[in-house]
């Protein structure tokens, strides 16, 4: 499980738009999964927390691009706010590694 993934750039900055922020969250998630030997296709569940319902479509587009054909069970919830007021989205993901054989 990769939890509480925020759209923080390596320099501590943060993109402004929800789609770019979602892309950053998903890049962090996919990089963490690869470090563990998993792939984006192994993601079975995601939770996306957004601060504005109007961002749902943009966040969904980023989700589809990053996870491709994985089609995990996905939940998107509108929340009152996130830890940093610049953040428009935060994403969690769960992956299941398939055993060979």
C-alpha cells in the first residue's frame, strides 16, 4: 500500500492544476511500487481525495493514463481540505503482486 501520496515535487514545490498534481501523485506511487518489484498493472485499489468536485474529471484522466489497463477499484472523495492548502488532490493505492506459477 502506498498511502497519503501528496503532489510534492522534488524541490518541495507543487503544480497548480489538479491534473498535474494527480500525475505527480501517481508518479510517486508508481515509482514506489517499482522499488518493491510491482508495476502499475498490479494496482487493485485507489482512493483519491480531492478538494473540489470540479477536479474529478481531470484527476480521473491522470488516473487512467498512469494505470492503463489495470482498472483498479477506485474511490474519489471530496474533502474539506488537505494538509497543505496548495494541494488539490492526494492519492492512496494498494497493489497485489501475483505469484508466479
